[in-house]
C-alpha cells in the first residue's frame, strides 16, 4: 500500500521554547516596526498571515509587505539560527517523532513529507535543529502560499515529481495539531490525523471528527497501525 504522510512541524513533530524572540527580531529588522507574535494565535497559520495578523492587531499598515518575504525569510533564518546556537531559543523533536520517522522511512512503504505554515528556510532550520530533516522529502511551506489549504496539493505534486509515482489524494494523510491542518486536509480530499501535542487538547480535536486522533506520537507501533488502517 502506497501512502504519503504530510507532517506539520510546530506542535506535531517539534516544540520550541522562546521562539518568539528571533521571530520578533526578524520582524523589526525587516519591516522596521516592532511586532509581537505573542499578540496573535499563530498555531496552524502560515507565517505571512501571522505577520499580517500581528500588524493588524497593532494597527500598523506596512507598505509593500509582499515584496519583503524573501528578506524576512533571510532575517528570520539568521535570527533563529543564532538564537538556537546561543541557547536563547530551544527547539526539540516531540517524544516519539524521531523513532516514528526512522521506522517509517526505513520501511519505504510510506512516503514522508511536510506541510507547514513556516517559510521553507525556517522549516529547514527547525527540522535540522530537531534532527528530523533527513527523514522528510521537500513538501509545501508558508512561502509557497499564505493559504494553508493550498499547501497539501503542492506537497503531493512535489513528492510525485521527486519519486515519479502517482498518488491519489485519498491515500495522502495530513498529520497535524490544529483545526487548520484538518481543514486543509479536507479541502484537498485527504485524510487527517490530529495529534494533541500542540495548543488544542484531545477533547477539542475529537470534535472535528478527523480520521483519527492521538494524544502523542510515543507509541510508534500504534501510530503506524493507525496510519495503515484509516
Ligand atoms: Mg502545528
């Protein structure tokens, strides 16, 4: 059975501490105004929409905002890498994530890729810091589209182009931690597993009626069985 797994990063595979410090630093450096990611609900959103929300909340109007994403990505990557190196920001793989990806990729049955609201440059920094980068194919990112619902189809196309295989949307599983991951999966006719390791507790995620809902990724065998049977 061929299946493609599209993993979200923040709250699903990784968790960061003090990630707001380099993020806010990159906002100031790029746009010349202070902005605070803690003023908005960022979970499940894409970086371009998070920035737009931050400026809207602060009543700031930024000219030519769409011309600055590359510069922002560069500044964010620099700030974040420096913050990780100095220990100001920490980022780690969530329990079970490394074991799960190692097992999935060694079997070769299930393709593993990424759907995340992070800009691609940032996704790479985070996955490298968490020791997960080598397990995942190039997927889709906030730098591809600010609309999360656009991203699963882009990740599917990239995986198909890289492997020379064709996969049906129904054989793709989005794995995330927020209602936005679920909406993006359904918008693309894909399956969805929600993991309660982010902001949303399992009771809240269960209400969405995804194909499965797990408390975490720690039981590798149970997670793989779920991935195979839904
Ligand atoms: Mg997430």
